């Protein structure tokens, strides 16, 4: 295989790894935030939940930042077109995300009930909204988004803000929220004890079972949707723009790869297995394995989406021939080579020291200590 | 069609959010290094006071860090949301340092900061020290990669335009990261952060010395900040000089604006100590000059000629004329990448492509082929940034730097004589100096980025072309959103910072407080005595409902 083509596919896979890391690590923290008011009944319980992820949320959040940076570096045209096209949605995502670090650092520094109540609402919004948007964005990618380009690749988005929250996108958004809630609940169950952990387990398994239903509905919906097919294009191994291809919308095309290569059904099946086993394991008080099942659930959901779209990343519903694919939105070979080099060195390093950080902070959160520790969240 | 108002609003939004973000960055850069130094002393000497100092300054760092992270997210998004043409055009080069920053630096910093705060009881002394070092290393490496990215905007190195993909592409990674501008600016900026932290620590310590509280911690902190500060301030001024030297070669228009130099003077040119630039008349209404000083100051020689603004405009008009065919050729290549004649035309005019883009703003129908002589003249005027603003923000920055240097020299003298506390005016001066480094950093940002105009990427991509094609309503909406949120944020941050400083270090060893009492007690202490029962988190709320 040619080097450039190989790099393109590698970076498509790495994009998946990043989106998975983001979904798992940030999603977990978001889930804790969204469930704070649901399973944490007292101030101390809520603080216990926050301290369960307290030493790690800062690091976890970098998956989000790295996700943005890596899309910028590896798929600049996706970064440019998606971030500007989905403008209001991106702003809502951003605004809810930037309130979260402040809620973390500042919540427990002021001991009034009203202040902490405000902070808890911020956690709810900044946990739930980004995950809904994350899922809804994926849902929109599957359907295509109305945009087109000028001769110099200046992009124009021609849809409305509300159309980004269509029924399918909302379904995808709620699925994403449920998976995040499951992961957050599993982490809470791992790190806490007693009634709080019990509530986390029951809420978490409920979220997993809702996710199963939503994922199944989404799959059925996708089968009947219009997909996109590249009918004429430049050799994928060559550098190109979205101005030199033709694309057609074909009903049922989103499942074309599954029909051609049935073994691919393993991927969505992995998602179902992860959700079902995750829900059950949480119920029988095995939160750590349940958490790992959640990772498989995310893998299945994101993988199934990626396979449906391949080789598209962001199809255009208004001018399909200007759809963004892996081939035409990716960086140059030289950039990809350098980025690959950095990733080979640093991604394992990140995984290693992240695991080490979790290892150092292992064990249940000591609720008694929280009140004495002036640094505790 | 590109809308002027949208571009203008995008610029305001970027400046507002970047300046705001940059309020928190320098302190983080410096305090993390300061903490590493403090903890080293703790580990080496084993003195408990240094552990308390480390923990206290870490508490303040964290309040600042939260907003730095939050507002940094905005920056990461903003290129895509508001500057999408820029992102597509140079993302192949500009995105890489941002991604590497995440991979190499920010991930480490953020993971380790959690351990730094919560790991005291779980890590050995040596391990904890390493964690603190990694936080400092991470924050400074972050600055390195961000400034590599910024260096590309100031002086684009290691990139070439690819007419097939219609964008700039990376040609040499080493040229990108070893760009002189990026390297000098990295050192200048991170050391500016050390100065900021030194002033901050000295100011807060002076507050305690004035109030006669936490004297042991305050004295030692003040002394360490003095050493840290005097070295850093000398460093920041030295590197600032290096940046001027580099800028004289790479960005002549910025340098000419910084010095309000309208005419090309015979070397050695005079230095405008103070002047009142008038851009319309292209002259200084008045100026106080020091003869011969400018040339050696900028070029470190006596005989290098520095081009004046009028000459630069005339020269740039020629470049615009030469750039127009490059843009026309690109348009043809866009629909047919195999058009050999167009490619040849493009290659012949490629060095002036950016200048060809410049005239698009004024050309009829924003089509460069229709550009008239008048349009070209107008675009050529644009190649000079706002002289008055740059001249003065630069001077304010330099003046503040020398003010801080004077402060630290005085602090060294008083420290050596062991009489810092004998001069209350000096302690007050120290306290009131806290805003100064922040202001100086902002002025530095303005000098660098206003001076870069009219380009987002110097000589390559005009700012006017770089913005996203949004409606004015969208831009007003987002600007209002940011201003509103950020105002709330800074109020909360200042409140918490002042509160944490007033509370001082945790003296849990000296005055053990019962766990429930500490909450109620601190509410009472902060002056909220007559609170309703509901507003207090009392023990009963900790029981399950």
C-alpha cells in the first residue's frame, strides 16, 4: 500500500481512538456531573462523587482538548467546516464545558448551600449538554449537514441551528448521554461505598438498558436512511480537495459495508454486548468490570458509526459532491508522518501515566477526610 | 462575499478572549516553576515550612489554573468556529503544534496537577517532587508549542503552498519549530510568566508582612520571589531585545510601527523616545528624538538601513500588483488542477500570493481581476498596522518592565540588608505592583498581534480573508455570550483569590478545627454572620435525606 494512503487510514483509526478516549474519559466525568443531583442526596455525598474523579478530571479533560487539536492537525478541513458550520451548537458545547472547571475548583471553596446548589446545577448542565451535543453531532454526520465550498475552499453552512436537533440527532444525543451516565455511575460505584454506591449501581444499570434500546432504534433508523456513495473520485492515495469528486445519495447506503462484509456486524454487536453486560455486572456489584464493558459499548457505537460512514467523515446534504471524506480532508503526508511519530511516543506514555495516576489514587474515597482536607473538591 | 463587520467582530472576539486567557497563563507558567523550586528546597532541607509554602502557593495556583484551562478551551475552538478559512488554509502546519502541545505537554500537566494536589499522602517525597516538576515542565512545554504555532503566524517558516489542495502545507518541521521568532518569543513569554509569578508572590507576601501574619512563610516567600524576579526581569528584557532584532528582519512594518518611523532615515537612525503618530498624515505630530540610537538598538550595528513606513507602502504596492496574477492562476487551478499554464503563472508569482489576496477586500465584487490602481493603493496603505496603538502599547510594556526591574533591584538591596520589613511604603508598593506584570503581558500580546496586522499569517494570509462566513447576528450573539460569561468568571475568580489570600495558609497542625466547625466557622469569619439556617451547610444536611 502506498505510504500516504496508509497514513490516511491510520489517522482515520487514530481519530477513532481519540473520539473513544474522549467519550470514555470525558464522558465518565460528564456522567458523574449529570448524576450529581440524581444519586448524590447530601452535600457530602456529592462531594464524595466529585472527589471520586477529583484527581483525574483535569487530565481526562485533555482528551477533549487533544481531540480538538488532533482534528485541527490531521483533518484541518473537517475542523474548519464542522466547527464553523455547527456554530451555535459548538458555542453551547464550549460554554457548558468551560463552566465545569470552575464548578470543580470553586464549588467547595464557598460553604453556603446556595452557592453549592448553583455549582451542582452547573455540573448537571455541563455534564449533560456536551454529551447530548457529542452524540447529536455524530447523528448529524450520519445524515449529512448542509454546507458547500467556494473555489478557494471557503465553507458556507446553509442550514439552521434548530435543524441540527432533528429527531435522529436527539436520539443519538440521548444515547451518548446514557452511555456517559453509565460510565459515571460505574466510576461512582467503584470509588464509593454504602447507599451512594448502591444508588449509583441501580441508576447506572438503568442507563445501560436504556442505551441498549436507543442503540437498537438508531440501527433500525439508519437502515432506512439515505447514505452517501462516492461515484467518481481521485485516487484515495493522492492529495485532493472536495471539489473534484461526485457523490450520490442512496437509500440504505449506510449499511452497504455491512452487507458487503458481514463480519463487520461484530462491531455493533460488541456495543450491544458491552451495554447489556455492563448493566448486568453493575447490578451484581462488579463495577470495575462493568466500567470496562462501557468502554466496549462506546467502541461498538463509535465503530458502527464510522463503518456506516466510511470513507465519509462529514457528508454534505445540500451539495453531496462536496462531501468531506478521509481522502480529501486530511493533512499532507509530511504532517501526518510527524504527527504519527509524536503519537507513537506520547500516546503510550499518556496511557501509562494516566494509569499510574489512577493507581496512586486507588481505593474508595474517604468521606471523612473530605471535610478535613482544605484541598478537597 | 466577505462581510467587513463579521471580520471586525471576529477580531474583537479573538482579542477579547485571547487577552482574557492570557491573564491566567503567565501566572501559571511562573507559579508552577516557583512551586518546583520551593518543593526542591523542602526535599533538600526537610524543613516543614517549605512544604506549607508549596501547599499554600499551590492553592492559589489552582484557582488561577481553573480559569486558564477553561479559557484555553475557547482558544482551541475559536480557530475553527470563527476563523475557519484560516484553519483550512494553514491547518496542515498550524494544527500540528497545537496537537503536539496536547500530547506532550498539556496532558502531562493536567494529569500531574491532580496528583500534585491530592497525592501528598500517597506519594513519597521524591515522587511528589517529580510530579511537581512535571507540572512545571508541562506548563512550559505548552507555552513552547503554542508559541511555535504563533511563531508561524508571525514569520511563516517551513511551509509551502500546494495548489492541488489549495492550502499551505508543511515542508520542514524543524524549520517550523526552530523559527527564530518562535524560539525567542517562547523564552520571552515564559520568563514574563516567571516575572508575573515573582511579583504576585512578592505582593501577597508583602501583604502578610504588612499585616504581621504568617511571617515565616511571607519572609521566605518574599526572598525567593526576589531572587526569582530579578533574574527573570533581566531575562525578559534581554529576550525582548532579541525579539526586536528578529522582527527587524522578519516584520519590518511592525518594527516601523513600534518606532513610529515614517521615513527611511540614514543609518544610524534616531530613536523616538516619545511621539504622537498620525496615520492619516503619515507623520508624527511631535516627537522627542534621541539621535543615532535606533539603528544600534534594533540591528546591533551602526550602518544597517531601516525602511520607513512610506517606503514599505510603496514597495508593498508593487508586491500587490505582482500577486494578483497568482490569485487568478489559483482560481483556474481550483477547477482544473492539471492546467499547466495556470500552474506556471502561479509559480512565477507565488512569493506575492498573499499580497494578491490583500486587494480582494477593495476590488469590485471582491474579484482581484477587476482591481483598479486605486484599490491597489488602498490595499497598500493597509499593509501598515495601526502605528499609534502599537507605538504606545509597546512603550507601556517596556516602561512597566523597567518599573519591575527597579522594584526587584530595590528588593534585592533591602533583602541583603535584611530591612524589607522596615519600609512599609515598599511593602505597599510591592502589593500595588501585583497588576503590573499582568498589564505588561497584555501589552506584549497587543504589540505582537496588532503589529502583525493586516495578516493572520505574515505576508501570506490577510486577516480579512481568514474569518468564517457567519452572519453578523451570530457574531454578536457569541460576543455577548463570551463577555457575559467571562465577566461572571472573573468576578468569582477575584473573589476566591482574595478570599484565599486573606485566609492564608492552612494551619491545621497549629489550630485543629472540628470538621463541621470549619465550614460554619469560615462562613462566620468571612463576614456572613447573620445567615439563614438554610444558607449554612450544617451537619444535618450531611445525613441522608
